[in-house]
């Protein structure tokens, strides 16, 4: 096995993990393995919260651990001294000292809310040790610097995420359905579900056959279902629970528009997924969704607290006609120009030489 020029600290990258951090992490690691292999060099992937043991595959090493303490122990036993360490989640930066590679170049990828808060003492101590920060949006960088203003002079590079390949066939939706997709967790009760349900009776008054589809699961779901019952919206709001990747793609094809007017997206990988299908998106004017959708190019942006604006935006996005067709074409074009998996993979490789 080759000595590892690159050591990657990544969260769980198993295929059953469908979050944006995990999905983009799998694509990034695949690209970096290929890039280092072409130079005759090795790369070691380090994960925890993943059942398994130390493995070697195609000349690349994977070190996994079930718990953080086990991860520290395994890091201490690593003998390689990589030239570069890539930390894919800020919480894992505190593991870098246990690798005992003081001369390695350290890069950290910033995804969003994990970076928009005060950090623990060890992470704060390690931040000046970072040679460069990669971030998924300008918004993420700006919010991070609100908490770490002393790092303003550090090198930063925006690396827009991407997913999938261009869709060859774009089936027009058969009904005015608005899809919301994401974890339904009380800790993430900022994605606009409550606001959408609060405005849905008015959307239905304007478009009587409108449907709201909510895909995802978590401890917030029961609260949202109670709202639906209390407002007598059962006939027009459907909860799908956690969906497979195949089912997610089906829902994106069948809906007329996608909505996630969130207050806390560092990027929002699901927006490009919807745009790939030619589905215009509703984002908020509070976070990085605007950088992805570029309203009014591929959708609209509203303040989710402004019910009038929310109702107006949703009804516009759900009505078939020339405006929707223009949005649909623009969404596909914007996805294909900026947000394919291959484009993201090239950006992450380029970002390694910041």
C-alpha cells in the first residue's frame, strides 16, 4: 500500500446516509482518491460512527470507528505522516492533533450551521492551525466569520456543491404539487414547514387542487401532523415519511415546484436536485438558498415570516403557463451550468491547492 499523501477526516459516508454533508463527502472523496491515484500517491479515509475495521481497498486505506474515543485511539496508532489533512466537518478538527502530523497542511470544509456558533475550546485552539477554509457558499463564510472575526485574513475558497448528472428526459408534472424534502427534526425547525402549513389554506383558496407533499421523518413530524389536523388540511397535505433515493427522484419528477424556505441553509443540496428535474424552487431571503437558485432565475425567494409573500410565491410557482415553463428551463440550465457532480468534484480538487 502507498504511503498516504492525503488523510481525510470525514463523517459517516455509508451509502444509506443521504444528508448533504454525507452525499457531498462521498463525491469529494471519490474525486480525491482518483486525483491522488493518478499521481501514484495514496489517501486514507478516517470515519467514525461507522461499524467496521481498518480496511485497504484498491490501494486506499479506510479507518473506521464506532465511537469518538475509538477514533482517537485509532488516530494515535496511524504511522503515516500525510502532506495534507482534509477535515470534512468542523467538529472533527479536534481529532487532527491525535494524528501527530504537525507539518501537514490542514484544510477544513465549512458546510453551514456547524460553523455558525461558538466553538469548544479545543476547536478554537485549532482554528488558527488551519491553512485554508473551503466553504459551500459565501453566506457560510460570512456567518462563520461573525463568530471567528480574527480569521478574516485566512484563505477561503467557495466550493459550490453538486450532485448527479443532467436528466435526459424532463417529464412535465401532471398536478400542482409542491414538494418539501428534508429531515423533520425539532432541532431543525427552521426549514419553513410550519410557515408553509400556516399559509396553505390561502394557497388552496387560490388553487383548489394544490397539493403539499412533505417527505422526510423525525420528531417534528407529529407536531406538523397536528397542525394539519387542526386546520383541516388532510385532503391536500400528504406526509411520505423517510423516502428512498428512487422515491425521492420520483417525487421530484411528479411535483410542479420545490420549496424549502429555510432560515439556516449553508447551501441546500436538494435545490440542485430539484433544478436538475426542471423544477423551480422557493427559497428564503435569509440564507444561502439564494446563491443556488439566484431568484428570479430558477425560482423565487421570500421571507418565510411574510405570509402574503409566501402565498403569492407558492401560487405563482404552482400555476402552469409561460412563467412556469421559463422557470423550468432556467432551472435545468442553471443546474447543468454549475451544479453537476462532475463540476463539484473538479472544484473540490481545485480547492485542495488553495
